[in-house]
C-alpha cells in the first residue's frame, strides 16, 4: 500500500528549507529594491507577501529564515566585501541574481552563525545551487565558499562574530 504524502517526513531539515526560502525571498527583495540599498521595511514587506505557489506544501517561514535574511541585509557591505575579496575577476553585479544572493546568504551564515559548522553551510548551499542555479552554479559556489573558508581559517575570523538576532 503506498504511503500517503501526509505521512512522509520532509526530505530536508527545517534549516535547509529555510535556506531555500531565504534565497527566494532575498531574490524578491533584490528585485523590489533594485540596485539601491534595500531596507528592513522592504524586507518585511517581502516577508509579509510571501507565498510559494509552485510547491505542493508551503514552506513555513521560521525564525532561522528571518534571522538569516536580516543578517544579510544588516551586514550587506561586510558580506559583499568578503565576496569581493575572493571573486577577483568578476564584479558582484555581473553574477546571476541567484548565485549572488546564494553566496550572500552563505557568507552571512559562515560569519554570523557560529552554531553551524562551515562544512555544513558550504554543502547546504552547493545543494541549493543545484536546484536553483544553472549548470555551473554548484561548482562556482563551491569554489567561492571554499576560498572564503580557507582564507578565513587562516585569520580565524569565520564565526568569530557573535550571531545577533536583529
């Protein structure tokens, strides 16, 4: 007898789904904000209007997702600088919206979420790149995040910043 979809456990953790949702909401935030700096009020509007129509089940908006998004927005200059330090042949605005925002989320998680091991963060965002990015996204994301992690291990600055809920 087939197992009902109601009895199936979700294939990913709440954090994994939260990361996917954060990417989608950050993408929407960037589209609304344009090239200019967005604000927390813009982010709150995006979150308030959140609804995923392509999924069988709506992904719940959890504290992790909101915290991750707020961390990116509140520290965007610092997050982008970490990316610029390792992406030497590209400008951030030339990256695809998906790759840029995926990397922003990953960098924020690496630097501000001390309870998550860097390897877990990197692997999670590679998997998300496989779903949302183009064919080259997973290897591109892997290379960039690996460079950031290696550079930061030398300086011991990954996760030295305390994670603060804003």
